[in-house]
DNA sequence: CGTAGTCTTGAGTATCCTCAACGAGGGTGG
DNA sequence: CCACCCTCGTTGAGGATACTCAAGACTACG
């Protein structure tokens, strides 16, 4: 598989593909971060997923993409695979075919987890769940410090909230001593139990 | 594929599988309707998907299911396929393997559409989008009558709203002459343009 | 060091949720 | 066949939450 891969460095904000582009390649994040987004008729943007290292994306049954993917960080590196040749490879090699199926199932599971987060009612619940998700996925484990390279606006579009509400929810969690903001784009989980509790019942105070 | 299928009739509310059950079969709705749901720690329920005829489900990369599936309608019929043997079949027959991949990609796309609906901000937008989605998926085209066999509570858990708000949104759409309620569980789309406008459409897919 | 963009905080308003009561079907048993 | 009950659906009033608008603080970058 990797023999067919092409790696591309991307600058901050670069579009890896756009909505309606032909879906003739599959992709994987090598390092950095990207966002999968859709723009609605009225101009509002919705972020469907943040893509982290080793996440695959660009899979579709049809011939075109239905959303865009853009690099979030400077120096994000993308590996891409020619779709037709990968499909031929999957047809020829059951092991590859099985791996692709698993990747597709995982993508589906990730979307389901997203729905569970969006289904949470309060803003604090959403933001807490988001932080726990990012902590688990980035799996730095470096003292529970979680990098949030995306903007607050990105987070808001991801959680279907306003930027102000995201800010306020972070402030509330900080006030509860569940997290601390080491910098604007780096959160440290101080009290994981408190954060998990906030992600479940989120009730104020 | 179909040679290995077992078909099972289900009564209303019957569990096809539960959360944490071993994931050793794949499924397809033959007729009727089912709901995929997750229960959170505090007892609240979230409906991740409504499953309509010819929808496949039960795919997962892991060994257990992470949510439950229950029949919504009386006399829902489910076809199920032994996972191991299907995987062997997919390994042996590239055509089958390709089909399974496509089904997985489609499941992922459906989840993405769900996220776009949940990301909509107002209740009327959510309900309008939901009705349009159901109309498209059931594809009756019988005078634009859409069957809603699930309860209002189910719809509420699907859209992350309260039952009362779902009722009010339906009443509002009725008042705008976008829909009419032929019965409690059947909606007729009177003015599709008005409904699409209410959903602030433009979402891709 | 200055500027532009991002982030935070505040005040007021709109929306949705909670609580509550009432009405409509669908079964069941008398 | 009717009365009854139980669930589900609708409607209303009040309160909580998040959004909008606005201004100030901070950061990144030239």
C-alpha cells in the first residue's frame, strides 16, 4: 500500500480537496491536523471531523467528495493513495481488502461517537466530551496536556455552538478546576473525573 | 451472500442486538424499521440512526457492538449474515469485498448527513431536515406522503430535542402550510420548497 | 512596535427545556 | 358494545440556557 503513496506538505488552511472534487484518491494524515467541513447554503460552516495522525479519509462510494478537507496546522503532512489502484490492490489481496473494510468501519464508528457528542444537550457537556475525545485520540499522555491547534471558531463549528459559548464553557471547566489552560491552544486535564462527570451530566455547579 | 442469510421477524420493540453483545453477525432490514440507540450513564437515550429497508447495519471493527438496535414497527423483518463466513467470502470474492466496502462507505456517509442535521441550530430546521431525509430515504413518492412509524419521543431522541419541541415544530410547519398531518404517524409534504427553505437547506449530499 | 485577527467577558434577547394539564387513540375486560 | 385505562401526543406558562451584539484583552506576525 505504502509503495503507492504520495506525501504532500500542506500550509495552514490549504485545501486538500473541495466539495464536488472527483474522489480519485484516498488520504491519511501523517502529521499535523486537518478538518473535514461542509458549507451550507446560508454560509454557515459545519465541521464534521478533525483528522489526526493516522486517520484515513476521503472514502466515498460515489465519484465525488461531498465535503472539503483543509489543513488546520502549518506543516501538516498528508499521504495520498490512488483510489483505482488501491481498489485493484484490495481486490487482489484479501489482507488489504480486509484492512480497507476495517478503516471504513472505524470511520463510521468515529462518526457515531460524534453524534453522541452532538446529542449532548448542554454546552459544558459538549466541550467536556470534546476535550476527552481529543485527549484520547491524540494520546500524548504527556501529563494530560492536550493540544488544540484549531481556533475557537473551529471548535464552535464542530460542536454546533458559538465561539463565545465555547469560551465560556472552557472558563467554567477551568473554574471547576477540571482543566487549566497552559496556553490558548493547549489544555491540561487537571481532574479527569471532574471532566468526565461534566461530560455526562454537565449540570451547572 | 444471500445464501447465508437468515431472516427473522421481529415484534415491536424487540432488541435485535444489545450494547456489548458480540458482533458476530451483519444485518439488513428487509421491511419495517429499526432504531440504533445508545443509552448514556444518566439514563438518557440517544438514537443514532433509523434503519430502513435495504439498510445494512451491525458493522464494526471490534468484537462487540457499542449500541443496541431495536425494531420500531411490528413485523419488521431482519436478514442476518454470519460475520466470519461473510469475511471469508469477501476475502475470496473481490466483488463481494468491494460491495462490503461500499456498504461501509455508505454507512459512513449516512452518519455524516446525520451530523449535518444535528448541527443545525433551530428546532424547525432539524425537524424539516429530518422530514426531508425520511422522505428521500423511504422514497415512496406516493404523493409525498411520508410514514413516521416511530414515536415523537424517538424523533426527539434522534434530533436531540424534547418531544414537546418536536410537536411544536411540526405544528409550526403545518401552520406555514409546508406539511399536513394525514395522521399522527403520516406526514404529507404540501410545499416542498417551503420545507427546504425551513431547513435552510444547501447541505451537500 | 503596531496592526489584524483571535479570544474573552458582559448585557440583553430569543429559543428551547421543564413542569403541568388536557385530549386522542388503542387495548382490555366487563 | 361500552367503559375504562394507559400510553402517546398536543398545548400552555415559566424559567434556564445559549445566541447576538458589543467592547476590551491578548496573540501572532509583519
